[in-house]
């Protein structure tokens, strides 16, 4: 949920196109209600008019927008192999 976001500013970035944006967490809740972070990320992608959302059918060429200051609770396989 948006209310669970760890900081007052929601920061997103895309490693593919270099876009970066930040939003006020409380203002986002006030404007659209407290919703799942995945739903919010989809809404932000649409708002930023990500070019890969509609044009490219290739699933490997999709928008890579992510939250900057949220780390997964458990490391992924790559991180586990890298860190030993």
C-alpha cells in the first residue's frame, strides 16, 4: 500500500529511458486513495506516457520503471550468487 512506502517522497526511475520522478506520498493517497504500490506504478507509467507501453509487443522491451528506494525483502538469485 502507498501508506507503507518507507519515505514521504515516492521516487521512481527507469533504467531504460533514464526518466526520474518523485511524488508526495500523502498527496498521492489524498488524490487517489491508498492503493497497492504495483497499481500506483502502473498509473505513474501511464502518466509519464511511457512509449513502450503501447507500441512494442516485445515483452523484453517494456518499461522498466521501478521504485528507487524500495529493496526486495529477500535477495534475488543473482544477488545471492554474487554475494556468495
